[in-house]
């Protein structure tokens, strides 16, 4: 799992967002850490490809954004986090783009160059743990369960309607699952979804190697 580097006030700004938004953006960053791309993460226009991505979350009529880069082998930098004030148009405001460009340029100079200009908070753990969320262990578990469900649905070529019939969910609920809206699903419901998809789910309890135990999916 790749470490995260939060540049400037990015982590603090994210924690100012509503709880559900924090968890959904944290989920998208976790997926990036393990080498994937969350459905809410889209290449940011004007940066030459898919190396700079913008996580787009809309919640209760407001728009929230987080921009990160996967251009560097050693770390995923969270470049900027902000609330998009205007609801008109989908374009990212110019002043936000300029801040991303500035931080990306500094990141290109290496870890020491970034640190000369702005504070950087590094974390080698999951995004959920980096954000100090009290349910971080459970969120990692939910993220892995959602990943497995997505793999099964994709492998079978199921439409949302077909998946909904198997999972006993209506279309909006299936859409939320496919889009990785982690805050909308409990661990119990995700385990039930795997069972509905014809998967045996076993819980195995073993002594921890040291200190506190951990929750994980082995599939």
C-alpha cells in the first residue's frame, strides 16, 4: 500500500467536510493507495493524462473536491481539497487549478523540495487511519468487501437491475454500491450482499501477532 502525503492544509480541510464526505473521499484515496481508481475519481483536465485525479463528491446540495496525483512512485500526494462554491458548471475554478499546479510542481522536485515550501503530513497507513477516523478498521474492511462485490458483479456482466434483483436492493441503492459510497453501507449489509451473490463468507479468528488485532478480508 502506497503512503499518502498531505500537502499544506489538505488533511485539515478534508476533516472540515461532512462525515459522509470524509469517509467517501477517504475511500477513494484508499483505493488509490492499493493501486486502483475509485469511480468518483476522474482525470483532472489540463494535466496531460490520468496522473492527476479529482475526487468528486456531491452531498446535501454542496460540491466537494479532492485532488491527488499518482505520478510519483514513492508516494500519493493529496494536492488540494476544497468545496466548490458555485453550482453553475462542472469546471474546476481557475484559482483551485493554479493551487494544484503549484503544489504539483513542488512535488516534482522531490520530498525535500515540497517540505521547503509547505508542511507535508506523511502516513504509511490507510487513508482512513491517516484521517484518524474512529471506525478506520471497519472502513478498511468495508472497502475490501465492496471491492470484492464489484469484482463479482463485473465478472458476471450484471446490469444494475440484475444485481439489484440478486442483492434485494432498489436501483438507487445498487448505484450507490457500484459508485463506492462507503458511508451508505454497513459491514453486515455488505456481508449479506456477498452471500446473496453466492459466496460463502467465513470468519476466522486467530491470535494477533502483537498488540491489537486487525480486521481484513482474505479472498
